[in-house]
């Protein structure tokens, strides 16, 4: 919306003749001086309302990206392992309903979906309202940007996984209570293929960890990039994130005469993305110190849902003397070590039916 369009909109005169007269007989500065304060204020408020409504439309879909989210570094030799730690109820939900995507602003970290300090400063340095340069808007730019940020956070939904390396004792303790749960293990390629078959568009990328406060580095500047950034304090998570978008259920927006932006948003807390668990799950990892009753529950759940993936005991339960005490060299060394470990960890399901 340019300035003359805004004049026509604010005055309620939708006749194209008005715009033609304004264009032919007056330059923009003359039009500004001619308008009353009330009309000038309404123009500016309408402009903000229009921008925020456009933000809602732009955020409702995953954009086409020239620079998609960064993936973990791949190796030609070994697939990238990806795990999701789930308590038993969430594991059942995955098997029955699919992968849960939670709304971004529901996470405990208030910085989710926020921009860096440098990006905030860049916003004000850029001063995006140049057409109002001599006629400052009657609202706080911080309010407008905060409103845009909140729209993005309420229309962005993510599922969090952990990539690479071995199991995490910290994650077992954080997500699994008293052995009631599992870690679902897959590979990045398998997870990506599952998302390609899903009925929603999903972006996959690793989370980058940066210092938000006091840094002079500009990052998390656009609506996608900021979803794949978190504060450096969370760096141990090694998070792989799935991002999907969903429209708001309702938007009530008003820019008052005093310049305050009043916005009420309604959005779902999250949704399940249906996947075939048999195609997704490569292996089930049991929590440390799981008891036989809990293990039986896991086996029965997998049998009920026709999941044929292997069940492995936790690496943390493997005794120090598991590997054969012989020296192995050459190309077979890695295979023998992996076979030893698989034998030590593999659960015989038939013992728990």
C-alpha cells in the first residue's frame, strides 16, 4: 500500500477518480499538508493494520527458500542417527496419531522465535516507514515488531529431535521418569523421507546456537531462520527441528487513536502429523535400568501396532567387559565391534510376550 492508496482507503473514497486527481495534480508532500490530523492518523493506523494482516497471510505457509535450514554434516560411511526421547504416553501417541508438533510460543524458552539484538537494532536503523519520515507514526515501532513476532510464533509449530552421537544421560533424566518411556531412533534420511510423504509441508534443519544478548552478530532475521536458532546455553541439546505452519483460528486487531496496538490471537496448541511408524522407526532404545514389567509393555505395544523394529537396551546398561578381549585389526575391526555391541544390547522380544 503506497501513500496515495492509503489516502483513498482512509477517506473512504474508493473511486479511482480520486486517486487519479491526487496523482496528476498534487505531489505527495502537498497531499500530506492538505489532510487533516485525523485522516493522517487513520492512514498510519490503517497502514499498520494492513501490514500485520499481510504478516498473517505470509506466515501461514512455508515459503520457498533459496537458503533452506542447515542440516547436520553428512558422512558417506555412516547415517546420521536421530532420536526422540518419549515417555510412555507420548510413545503411544506417536504410534497411534503421529508426530506431535507444538506451537512455538508454548516452549519454556521465551527466546523461541525471537530475533537477535543486532537484528533488533537493524530494524530501527533501517526505518521502514520512510514515506512517513516527516510525519512520524503515532505508534511505537517496537509494538508493531512485537506484534509481528507474536504472529510468527503462533503460526509456527515444531517437533524437536536430537541428532548424532550416542545416547544422552541428561535426556534420559529429563524426559523419562522411572524407566517409563523409550527413545525412538531413526536416521536423518528416513525422517526426511517420512516428511516428504506427509500431508503437510515440513522444513527440517539443525538448530544453530548463538549469543542473543550483547552480540554484534546479526542472525535469526527472517521468519524461518529464527525458528532454527536458540541461545548458546542450549547448545548441548544438538537439536534437529521439524517446522510446519498452520493458520490462526482468529485474529482481532485494532490500532487505537493513542497509538497502542491491541491484538488478540487464537491458535491451536499443536497438532499431530500422521506418519507410518513402521516406516519411521529404525530402532527402539530402552531407558537405563528398565524393569521387566516396563519392557513387556514396550514389546506389547510394538506387537499391537505391528512395529517390527529391533529393541535395544540402553548403552548405559552395557557392562565394561562386553567387547571381546582380543585385538582386531583391519577392515573387519569396526564390524566386529558393532556386532559385539548389537549382541549385548538386542532384546529377544519372544521372552516378553
